C-alpha cells in the first residue's frame, strides 16, 4: 500500500538580521522576512523561558539572548513514517468507497509550545478529496533539537478535536490559535469559533480536550503568576474599554483585575506578564509599555520595531527580562529595563503600512544608536491630525499620509509641514520627479514631502480579444463619451460563437455597469483637480457621460442579465466556459510602474475630447511635523528613507530612470529553469525509442518554462517603461476625494444607490450629490 510522503524543503543555515547599533544589551531583530540574510517565513513561536523557538517554513530556529545568530534545525523527515499508521487506518475505513473521492492526506502544524522544559508540536491529519476536505485527527509530537536536526516523535496519536474543528462549506480544519501556552501540563488555546474567541484546553498527558466556560469576549491571554492565566476581554460594541481578569485552573475561578480605558477600537496588543518585575506589558503605538495594577500606572519601557503583527497574539518573556514580539515580517527582542531606552524617541505614524518606512528604520538604526524609531499605525490618528497641528502638538515627529485623504489636503494647504531644504539628498531626489508630483511635495519653494508608496489603476484592454473583433488598440477611443459610443457598436462585431464578452461572464450586466460608473466617477474627481473643484459635479460633461452609460446594452456585450448568486447570496457559477482571451475589458488595471501585473494594456480615458487623459496616481507621502522637538533626527531619518525608496516608487516618479528591473527571484528561477532544461535534454538524448515521445514532451515543457522565466520575469519591463513615459506627461496625483470620506459620505452613497436602482435619473443624482460634495470639499480645505 502506498505510504504517506511528506516533503519539506529545508536548508540548514544560521542567520539573523545584522545587528544594528542597538540601544540596550540583548536587543535584537530576528528573522526579518525577505531580508538579504533571511529567506523564510515564521509561522509560530514558543519559549521555555530561556530559549526562543521559531517555527518557519524551512525548519525550527532557536535563539538565546546573546547569541550572534539564529540556529536552524532541519526537520528529520522520518517523523512521517511514524504517522502512516493513521493514514492506513483511514484508508481501511474508506474501503469500498470511490477512491477518486479520497485522494490525498497531509499533516499541518497547528500549535507549537513548550511545557516542562520540552518542546512540542500538534499536527493535524487532513484528508482532501474532489468533494472537499476534512480534519481527521490531531497528533501530539515531542521535538528534540540536536546536531542541526529536529527530530519529531509522536507522543499521542489520533487525538479527537471534533469539538474544536471549524466547518466551512465542504471543508473542516483544526483551527490554529491566536494565543497558545502551556501551564502545569495543560495547553491553553485561544481559537475563533461560534462568532467569537473561545479558550480551549488540552491535557498534554492524555490529549483530552475541553473548553473554559464563562469567559465571553476573550481577546488575548498570557501566562500569569501562581499558575493562572491573564485574560483580556474586549467587546467590539464597547470599543473604548477592556477588562483584565485572571483564570485559576485549580478551581476554575476568575477574578477581575481592572477595567481599562483605551482608545476606540484599540485593545491591548501583545499582552505579557513578567514575574521578575511583577508587571504587565503590552505594545502601544510602537512602544512597549508596562502597567501596574490596581493603580494602572503606565510607563514607556522601550521601542518595539515590529509593527506588522496580530493584535491578539501575545508577547513572550525571555530570561525574565526580555520582551519578544513575533510579527509577520520580523521577530523583535527587547530589554525591559526602562533606564536603558534611547535618549531620543523618534515617532513615525505610518498611515500607509509602507515597507519603505520599515526599511529606513533598519538603515537608520545601524548608525544612530542614541535614537529609537517608534513606528505605529492607528486608523483614528487621521481624524486628529489637523486639531493636533492647530494645538502645536509635537508628536508624532513624522507622518505618512495618503495624498487623496482629507488630512493631507488640510495639512498641506495650511502649511503644517516642516521644510527639508537642509538636505541636499532629499532636494535632489524630489527635484528629479515629475512636475505633477512636485506640486504636492513642494510648497512655496520648500520641499516638504517624500513619496513612499504609489499605485494607479485605469481601464485595461485585452488585445487578443480585440483581435477576435477585428480591432486593434488604435480603434479604442481616448475619452469617455466616445468610448461609450464605441461600446455600443461592438455587439455587431462579436463572433457568432459568443466567445467574447465585455467583462468576465460571472459579472452581471448590472455589476458591469456599476464598475464603469465607479471608474467614471474616479476619473471625474481627477478631472476636477485638473480644471478646479469649483466646477462641481452637475455639469454637461458628466451628464453626457452618464446618459451614454445608460444606453449601453451590457447583455448584448456578453454579460448575464441574471446575478450569479441565488436568493441566499450563494455563488451559482458563470454562464459559460471561457479563457482569458475572451474577456475584452478589465477595470482597475495597474498603470504605475511595478504594479502592471495584468496582461491587459492600460487605457487612459479623458472626460471629454478637449482635456487630456490623465494618468491617475494615488500617493502616500512622508513629512516632518513642523512642531517636532527632534527635527535633526527626523531629517536624518528622512534621508535614510530617501535612500531606501522602492524602485516602483522611484521609477513612477522620476522620468530619468529607464533601465528595466528584473524580479528579485529571477536569478534563482533562471538557475532552476536551466537545470531542468539541461536534464530534460539529457534524458531525451539517452532515452530508448519507446520513451522518446514522453521525453520530447518533457523537453518542450522545460523549454517553455525557461522561456517564461527569461521573458516574463520583470518587475519593471522595457515595454512598461515605454508605455508609462508616453503617458506620464499628464501624471495626476489624486487629491482629496470627498466621495469616499467625510461625515456626509453615507448620505451620498444613499443617493448613488437610488441611481443604481433606477429610481432617479443621472441628472437628478448629480444635482443631489453636488451640493453635499461641494460642502465636503470646502470643509476638507
């Protein structure tokens, strides 16, 4: 009988992010994803108190404070043999059933923890078939790390997790927890189920599972003193308060410690407790803070560079004196002695989640040991920025905001941005950018902003589908009125076999119309930036476009008259089979360099024949708070930011950058493609006559793969650069869009829904929203 085969590609390495000039002994940033020295993704973490263990795709890493590097232990694949008995038993249960319905089994890691000085993993046995998939059982395994190898030994097989398994359509799975910890032989897991988080338990000695009752709204938890659990309760309907309580497993009792007021929708993140200090710790706006109870005295301890982490994931305490946070992109270890924190705390509000901000952090920290950079994101911050500026609030020191947002518009117009003229590097970088970009980065001759992220979307046209209609790109109009007229002529050009449709077949006619309407509205907002906002919305230009849109027969263009969902909202499938060459249009095709992922050709459409077709760009910009007390440090950080801007930003902003850029994984992919091609050629040369046809097919596949790697492995290709430069003369960064923000935006959407449903005409709709949008625009300015 066929044995289970589990493949895990692992490479034995010892790696860690090169140490920066850190402020406190023991501080480290580990396992930074996609860095030059680390190429793995950390899924889970555990500690026995003295050693940190990280579970990655390549194996298990260990780290102790003071180690120069992480150590990776390659997983011994023989552990799969010890699990085959479960698969065999499952196969026997299925004997006599259609084998096509049960085709594959595998194991997935669902929990990773330490107990009694031992390291464990829980693996779920999953069965997949053409009908769906299910979690059959869970196996507890002990992990031994020695001589570069991780050996997994089954301890308890066939654990029944039926009370925890999550069901979704034809699939069931063992849920991984947001917080997982062992206390005195019991594993506690915070899992999502039944509309909220539940605390499940498993006896590590027997595998028996249970659930802790009577603790609603559990949000996260951490080990506490005296063998208790520290639990945070958070009710999203009471968004400004959390409750801390303890749970004692000995008598299953709970005790409230405190009710704590928090900012709206901001529960305590990365909760932990250190017995050595008898303090509770959590992460708040990029800082590790401590809190005493019951008096709730809060003290900032040190910076926390890892910002991209789950709110519900708990922190870990290492050696009783170090705080560990595991993020999606890195793991940080921080000394908990508050007297060792850096002299200068530079706070950066990263309203874009921009990777450039994180990259600049590492570059800056390498040479500025006396400055700690605190990066955080708080969606409530935008609404407070203008008021803070009016009150001359000096933090955060640096902001990153979307240009299309109300806050940036208001701040820029009022001059609440520090100039960066002292930096030649920043002035030179911005000075090389398109004039349209400089308009939102330079104020009264002063450079005040640096773009850190950009992307744009336009209409995308499929040239292969055009060819089926006997057309080329030259036949596609460059303005909306003519474009909609052109759409009305297309049905007569459609092939008789019905192989072409305007958009994907599962798009109803109604949805296709509203997609175009959304693009028209966004394009018109850009147009108003070009001609002046005072022109308004109830204009002949926009009325003409929408009247034409109402005349387009989307059913004749190949879209279904029926919605692809039943009355219960369940997807019921597409009207017909299709391939990619059948679909003529794609809305929201990337049109900025580095973001042109689609095979559609971007097409820019003007509002009328008299104005140019604008290249829409949404920008996120970093700037210095003019009231900062750390201007010199902020300027030095911004210089590092300028040096670490992504290529897609620089290429989209700077017309002088025209050398194509390969994908970062090109060299590795090319190596493997070349090896496959050479191997396929060798096998063909050595093959017997009876096998030559199969070997020729393999060689063909290898050649096609090689050609794909060579020709399609560009993140920024020469063809994309040529298209972009030809259209960037009319590059138009999108400004404040009142339609999508402001207190009255919900009222505007109500009006739009009336238009969607056909109860009001385009002219009536424009007349009603014009007053509201104009008011919002004035308020935004």
